[in-house]
């Protein structure tokens, strides 16, 4: 079983696994196997199939297209994990390659031109946990699990669906309520527009927003602390 990820601006938006013989549809439609709630993605945008150990990518007559190494996909084409795959404005990559790349970056020495090459460094003005990592912890209400360690994770999803990394319950909550995504210099919270709002330090989150150590996230009767 291999795991792939959809990225937007170098941030993981969605992770999924695929097994031999599976053919997964990626699209905006709720009936798609991999749902991406973004208008740049067609309802049924493309499909990824694993057959006899080979991956095949097929564009499903999408509006914004699917490309492999800069070439537009018209019908099923075999792909490799090293290919550059574009699904509209998103990119598709195997997660093991992403982790390897980010691990290499985190140990690189800053270049002499002042560009910071180091990732996953907390702001100096904020205290860091003793473990040197980050976590999402329940401080009020319920969630399963009650604490999610973010070490080694590029993103987690929180919502009422059992497939979420942290499962919460309540009326009018989204199957996926929001993502926590790791960038090169900070974490962000990405709301998915459910009926019930997500609040960051008492303010409704309407778009992708940077979060810092000590911030509190409230969804219905559940409050989580990023620490």
C-alpha cells in the first residue's frame, strides 16, 4: 500500500492510500473517492489507478486539466513516483518523497544570500514544548484521540468522519472540519467551509490562517490547544 498527497503551495491538503487493483477518482463531488473541496477541481477531475504494480493517471474531461511533466493528460498514461504531476493548481506526490525532501531541508545550512533553508523552527518569542515538537490537545469537550502529536506529520485533518486524524462530534460539523498544515516556517489552519464555524482564539476562521504556540481552536463544544 502506498500513500500519496495532494499539495497546494507546498502544503499537504489531502493524503490518501491506494492498493493494488484500486482506481480512485479525485474530484470536488462528494461521491469522489478523494474529495477536494476547491472550485479549481472539477466534480470528477481525474483518476489514479494501481494495476499490476504500475500507476495510471486519467483525466476525466476536467475543466482545468491534468498534466504530467508539463504535458496535458488526455487518456490513461502510466506515471512514476518521480514524475511532476499537476491536477489543476494542485500537485500530486508520494508522501515518502515529501518527507525525505523536507527532512533533507531541515538539516541544510542557510545559504549565504540570507535565504533561510531551515524548516520546522518555532518562533523565538514563543516557548517550545520540552519534546521540541508540537501537538493538538483537548482542553474542553471531547475528541478522539484527546491529544495528537504533530511530530513527523505534514498535515492532519479534524472532523466528524472516522477517517479524520482527530475525530470530533456535534451538530452541523463537517466530515472534515479543518486541516492543520505544516509549512516551512509555521503551521496554518485551513477551514473547509462547514455550516458550523471554526474559531481561533474566539474569532471565526474564514480562510487559511497562521497559528502559533498557545492558540486555541474551538469547534462546537470542543476546544483544542496548539502547543
